[in-house]
C-alpha cells in the first residue's frame, strides 16, 4: 500500500468535517473490524511506487486502554496531519508510509491489537476511525506493547529494508511498563499462529529491531505513570536505553515523533526542539534533553547492526 501522496487540502477537509464530532462519534466500532484484525492479515506491505519511490515505513502503535483512550482521538483530530506534513516539510526521511496500531492487554482484552494498512494519504484517517476503543486493560501493571513488535517483525514487508537496508520506524505509546513475556497462546489467539513457545519481551524486541528502529514514548499524564514514574521509566530504559522517551503533553505526540526521527537521522536535539513553536518547543526540548547529540542510544534489547 502507500501508492498515493498526502494532500493537505484533503486533511483540512477531513478535519473540518470531524471537528464537531465527539469521541464516540469518531470511533463507533463496538467490536474489532475485520480489516484491522491481525487474525485476517497475512502481511502488510510498504512498497516503493511512482508517487513514493523511496518509501519509509513508520508505525505508530497507541495504547487505547483506560486513561490512554485519548491518544487515538488526538491522532485522528490533529496528529496525523502534523505527523505526515512535518515529515514532508522537514524531510528527515523520504516518502513516509504510516501505519497506525491500537494496542491493549492480551491478558484481558478481546482486541489487544488492531492494524491499519501502510498509507500515504487520507485513507489512513478513515481506517483509524474504525478502531475499537475497548478502554479496558487488566490491572496487571503492563500492557501488550510487545504485540506490535512481533507483528512488525513477522507480518510486514518493506522495500526500504529489502531494497536499501534501511530500517523503518516503530513507536509504541502508553503509560505503563513493558510486559515480561509474550505468550505463545496469545500469539496464536490474536495473530493466528507463530511462535511455539513463550518469548521474553527482550527477545521479541531484539527480533523486531533487526528491521525496525524502535522507540517507546511514555505518557506522563497517564494514571499509571503518574503513580509510578520512577519504576516505569526504569523498566523502559533498561530495555530501550535513550529510546524510551517521556512526554508531558500527549497533544504534542506527533511533534515528538517527528523530532525523534530527525535526531535519529542526525540533527542535533537542541536544534530540533528550537525549530518548533514557542508552545511546543519547551515540551519537545524536555523530552529530548537526555538524548545523545549524534545517534539515539539503545538499551539491552535493541539489536545493533
């Protein structure tokens, strides 16, 4: 997918048409949509095309449990437009193909993973509106942030890596710590097969990071992070190192994602932060303040090629 090109006018029309709608009106699904169900997905492709000859796959996987349900609403109201248009304007990478995921808790949710196509136009917003915002979570002090990693490692085919040995970008977003394991039973139940054994989360990360630059954004406004900031940050940084990045204002998620890509592609963090508006710059600066000025350093679970 991703054979067309982003049109800002299409986004403006879409945003104006949906601005007055409530969250319930934006996300009307009461069960998982078949088109987004990993059980029915053999592969998601990000392919070069005439319109996008040097495609760059980008995955944004947002926690939709409990207090994190606002992340999907932020993306569909403003975030997608900011994310894609700023990448086109700033050009940290070429020809973005964006996939969105909704993630939950495989221990308790009926749909802990929902997956759009890779898209480069307004069709992505239409698919995002089909997300089922289940809003549960199991109270077990983690969500299934490893499910997007497993899907990306086993169910995607991207020309960026196959043709140019260029990794895609994968961002998970939420307020809880990483889970310790990914159960084989959960892989079978929600993805329709795969591993015959339980996998340590670190091993899932190592597998996915062979073809993806993986980051996690910790939402400080979330109830779990507010209650346990030190422990949450410690657990993520042990896995991801500097690639675990805290964000104080979820409405600046798209700006932070663009900024992280810019830094990873070689731009100085201070310069990146200063490039935003006066309302956004201090928030981005605070998130990027611990990053290396050259490459963003990974933790123990990140494969280094």
